[in-house]
C-alpha cells in the first residue's frame, strides 16, 4: 500500500519545519549554556537582527530626543557602559579578598560553587548575593556593592547560579530550578551559624526572580528579608516581552513550541513558576528596586510583584537607571535604603 501525502500535508510540513527550527533556536539561545549552535547565533541572522533593531533603535532614539528636548529630560537610561570604572574597581576589590570556596551538590546532582567572604568584625548578618542571567564574573552585577556591604559588617556568600561560571549545569532555568539551589545555600548558612544569624537574599535581574521564587518554598526562619532588583514576573512573561522586542515574533506558535522543547530537553517549562504566585503567599519583607528606563525587564514587572506581595514591602524606582544599574545611578540612595532595610528587619538579639 502506497502512502499518499496530499499537497496540503506537504505544505503543512514545509511550514512546520522552519517554525520548529526558529523555536528550537530560541530555546538554545535562551536556555542552553553552550548556545553557539543556535540558529540565532549564526552571523547572517545576527547581522539581520542588528540591522532591523538598529533602524528601530534610531527611530526610537529620535523620538526620545524630541521628547527630551520638550521636557528637558534624558531619553535613554544609564547603562553598565556608563560605569565601566566603578564596575572594574569593584570586581578587582572582590578578587583581592581572601575568600573561601564552597561547593555543594544540588537536588538533581549538579556541583554548585559559591565564594564566602567573612566580615572583618564579629557579625551575625549574612547577605547572599544572587547574580543575573549570563553574568560576567561572579560579582559583575554587585561589583559596586560588595565592598560597601562588607564594610557595613556583613558576611557575603556569592554563589554561581547553575550553568554559570564554576557551577555545573547545561541549562539556565530562569529561577525555576535555581530557587531550590538558593534554598540549599540558605540552609548551609543557617547551619554554619548554628541558627544564630540573620540572612538576607539580594538578587539582580534573573537573580531577583530566583530570590522571589525561592520565597515560595520553605526557607529557613533565619531568612529575614529579600532585596529584589529589576526582577521579572515569570520566564513566560519575560520571553514574551523579549520575543516581541528583539525578534519581532509573536509568542504563538514560537514560544509555545520553544516551551515544549524546553520541557523535553531541560526538564522545566516557562510557566512552571512565577514570582507573582510566590509573592502572594510570602511572609518575608521585600525591598523592590527597578530602573524606570529598563528596556530589558520592564519596570511594570516589579510593580506587579510589589502589588502581589503579601508581606511588608517597599519599592524604590530610579528614574534614570537602565537594566541593573540602580545601584550605580543612585549610589548613595540605593545604599541608604538597602542598609536601612537590612537593619530594620535584623533581629536585635
């Protein structure tokens, strides 16, 4: 018996193949630690994307310049490129310090690595600093803060999230699996201090999402507060936003197929967890921070997280900051608010 394929079936196959290819490329680009084989890493595709985004950026910049001239304001936010010296100085300072390298095994068998920098004076306050997506260097996001926090008398634990730096892992899970790793780090610190400590979790970008998602799990009672800087609401939401902004693609069918591929290959899916759901049942105080001119994670996402939070909460929006740069743009105010928040929720015993 001969198998006959109708012309409509052939057309469906021809249409499905490139759609699957694009969706798989998106999955590899976003999730895979080694993503050099991704469709979107090919030079021709990158050039096309740069050309399209460049033209859109030029039009947007011209509109903002006109608006800025009318309002007397500044169009774009201040990004990491505006603070190269501060970032490099902070990285160099941290590297010079005598630190302890700590390893542990995750719930699914990965070797995770963190560096512990003890305070110079006797202290029971510990900050766990959780970096963001594909962070450059372990303290890249926190390079302007590590010296300050250390001088304030805080012990610092700085983990590499899974699939970053010295930690194992093939897949970046956008907080979905990393939240369990963070719970383990908090348990490690609580045990190290025999329960006599105040632990604060601070995350930037994806690190912020990891922190907020971890609050939906069972954290040790020693965790007293969370600092969530420019976090998104869920992997699904941020992918939807970036898909439209950077690739000019609709979420259907591309994101749905990429999500299915992620379930099969990486063992999680984009709607598996959200910071909004975690915040609804959260009882730990949170300081939300976000740059008003953030074009990577919209400031509205922090506002949504803030509204959903059922615990004591504060929010600090920095007008001129782009993604992750609030601590650089408003250095004094950021440090003042963070230190006050930590002191407010630390036990006095």
